[in-house]
């Protein structure tokens, strides 16, 4: 986008002799006469740096002295408003219409405004910089005299009085590297350019204190301007000569081109300091066109980085060394040697013999520089679907790129398998060869690198039935229980055991049945509800209640002899321990359910799995931890609670009547590549 690219880069210098615009790039002015004709109220600077009179176009320009004062307020008031002429920005997105005599006093700020953010908006241009005060290092006079043809004089040959007089107080100079941006550039983009200006000022300050680099470069630039001005040559000629003579101008020119092309900088200052910089809003567009990735989005994504996450490289290994300083190259090599998208960050940290914190920093750096992205380690259970903004038109360059990477394969044919959410395991069979499975994994990774697929994670939301629905179901069930008599059970209840009903109708019960305790065990526990039944909760409760009533009637049948009564007493004695254990479990279950509200407890008690103390305890633990609020996917729950996927899925299936399960992408990772419409920021 044009809003990301800088319009110009300006170097302004201020010392005791005054302010001066030493260099600007790009410096080609186009259609100068048309601009002047369109806005006759704008002061225009011609090639000889003189102000052209606006009273008549036929008048000759008046030459002004170099140190002549100008009324800056009048010049600012004559700047035209935003119009269709766009005098501040040309069609190529470059700055024009601003005279050097106007910009130099604006950017040569007072010392009170130095070493802090400077921002100025004029019409549709926003100027951003970090003015820096630099303590001047004494120039190497011997070197300068030698260059001028004068013999070098050592300090020993100078009189002592002269040496004492040559110790003036160190002077300060102001250096301001200004970036001209579009006025509608977002706050994050402005912040990035301000950070770059601050780094450049700091680098020049270090080199000035080390070898006086800045003083030498500014002297050469000023002499070049004086030389071209005395020869009555165009101003662009001075900037051309400065680009040839000064390494600082060459560095600024390189910085401008890198920002407009890739957004990645590896500029060298005085062949000593390497300045590395990344403009995320520009760099991430190289991998996903049209995406607007702000540093705040990257920080938000990286703050949610967990050990179970994985990393997917977006570039070759050779390109990684460009964005890693030499100090961190060794650790990066250790990480890349064990890198695989099938492993988590924790596993890679262990294999590389690095701490997890160091791995976090390396991965965060690679993600910021658009060299890698965050994924969940590739496995058969991962569910993928086609990204909604995937460029899958017939003329997409990715179609040909995919055919070159995987000969004989069609991108549309392969990606059509993911039209609906599909796991990798569903696309493979045990009978397939391992080579075929490996090719499928490589194709999935390729599509993830080009943001054609997105991964879906499973989230869980606790949502029991409402209390009114439960009360309505209770009323319906009670009405059914009252209308059904014991004699009508065989015809009213579908699926009941006819043998039990027949035994209930019999007037005499055999001694063997009583001795075995079959009827007593039936009377002590309700009828089991089949797990595979698809009846509603109301029907299950009604049938269970009717079965319990029938068992109570069966237990109340009178015995035929004293022997049968004795057998019943003996059976009760043997079941005493089990009854005590069941009572203790029931008390524990009641204690676990105290964390829920009354309506939620009723809904959970209707679930058969709530009778299992282990299942209920695990479910309550996950609920109290906050995993059932649609904020944590299954992979995070498995890692945090040390659970197997099969164990967690079985638990969710048992309590499916109060849990809602759905699949969506991880919002923390997905937020990085969501398109963002840039609005005007003032």
C-alpha cells in the first residue's frame, strides 16, 4: 500500500552557523512549472536555490544571500489546502512542492524539542523524526590540512600557549533525519518510522564520538552545496554529487529503496555499525498480499505463545541469517538444526539444548521479521479448512508455483479436499504407502506457508438446560407416572424386561431367586438406562422412575415362608458394606456439585456419567479451571492438565448434554493476518 511507503527522507543539520538541509531523497522534481501555475501562491525554489517572485511569471528570479532571513510564518500561511492538484504528493507517491528553505527551519528545532518525538502534519503529508543532539568531536585537522595541500603539523611543533588556546569547549550540533509519510498512515506505521529515525540518530552519534564521522560527512555536503551554488547549476546536481561523495547519503538512499521494496533493512553506517530494521506492515505483505500486520498484533500473538505451539519457516535457511545479529546466530543454528514442523517448541528446545525462554525470543524475532509463523505441530488429528481469503483464482501465481513444487499435482484438486473441515487422518489410510503420506504432509505445509489453509481448534462451552425447561420436563414426567399403573407397564413402557414384569405379577417367589438376591439388587438400584438410547431426557427420567416404582412394588411382595425371610435378611447383611460405600460416594458427588447452581445441578444429575465419581471429579476440575468458557481449545487443555486426547474426548462425550462443542481458528494467531482497513489518523 502507498500509505506504508515513505514519500521522502530528509537530512537537516544545525550548528552555530545556522540550519541547512543537506540531503533529501528522492530529489527529482517533476512538472515544476505546472505546479507553480496551479498554485501561484506557493513559494517555489528553482534550481539555483533562489525564490521566484510570484507577482509576475515573466520576472527574473532574485538572487538571495545564503544567510538571508526568511519569514517562515508567511510561508506557512501560503501553503494551499488539500485540493485535486495534490501539490505535496505526485503520482509516484513522492514529496514535491516544498522548498528547502521552508523545510530546513521547520526541522531544525530548538534544543528543548530534541531527543524526543517530532511530528508535523502539513496538508496530506506527515513528517516524523527524532531530533538528536550530538556532541561534536574535534576534526582531525592534520588530515584536513593534508587534503588541502598543507603540511601536517604535529602537536610537539606547536607552542605551549597555542596548545592551551586550542582547547575550546565541545560544541553541539543537531542532526534530524525526517521521514515524509502520507497523512493517513496508521499510528503503528508512524511509530515504526519514528523508531527508525531514532536508531539512525543514535548510530550517527556513536560514530561521531568514535571517529568524528558525522562532522566529516556534513562538511563534505556543505562544501558540495556551495560549489554547485557558485556554478549556478541545478540543485539536483548537488544531491547527485553528494550521493557519490558521501557514504552517509548512500546509506540514506539505500534505506529509502529497501523500505519501499521489502521493508527490511540491513544498512551499514560508516562500514562499522549494521542497522537492522523491519517494517512489519510492509514485510508481511510479501507472504500474504493485502494483509495489514501491525506490531501490536504481533505482540498480542506472541504473548499467547505456549510450549505446545510449533513453528513453520516461511523462507529458506539462508535467508534467516539476514535478520539475526551475529551474537544470536549460534543459538539460531542450534534451533534450526533440530527444527521440524512436527515438533513443539518445548521439544525443539530440549533437543537443541536451549531454554524455552531463548526459543521464545528466537521464534518471536523470526515471526516479527516474517521469516516464520506460529502453528500447532502437524499431526493426523489437526483439522484444516480453506482460508476465506485464499487467492484461489485461476490466474493466481500460486497455481504455477504449486505445480513446480509438486510435479503432476494440481493445487485445486488437492485443496478441494479441505472445502469442509477435514483432518489429515481422514485423508490417509493405513494401506497407503508412507511416501504418499509424506507428500500429503509436505503439501499441507506448503499451503500453510502461503496462508491457503487455516487450522480449526475445538472449543468447549458449558451450557446446561434452563430451569424452566427442567421444571416442565419434571411436570410432564410426574403426570406420566401418575397415569401409568403397575398393571399397564407391559403395554405402556417400550423396551422393559417382560421377565421382570412377569416375576412381579407372580404371587410366589422361589427360594433360589431370593437366595441369589436378584430381586433385592433390583430393588436397591434403579433400572439402568441404555447408553445407546436416543430418547429425550424427559422420557429417560420417566422410564427410570417407573422402573424404580416397579422395583419397589416387587420388593414389597410378601414372602411365602420363614426361610425366604431369613434369606432376605442375609442378603441385606452382605450388601451392607457396598451400601456404605455408595453413600460415601453420593456425599462426595453432592460436594462436587456445590460449585454449580441449582438448575445446573439438576441438569448434571440427569446424566448417567454423573454417577461416576472419577468422571464427575474431572469434569468439575476442568469447569472450575475455566476451560469450559470457549477460551481454551482442546490442545491447551491437554497440555495444561496432562490429559490424553482420547481421555478428554470420552469425558466430553459423556457430558455432551451440558457441553457445547464447536470448531474455530485460534483468535490469537488468526488476528495477525486479519485484513485491516487503514483510516486517517490525526
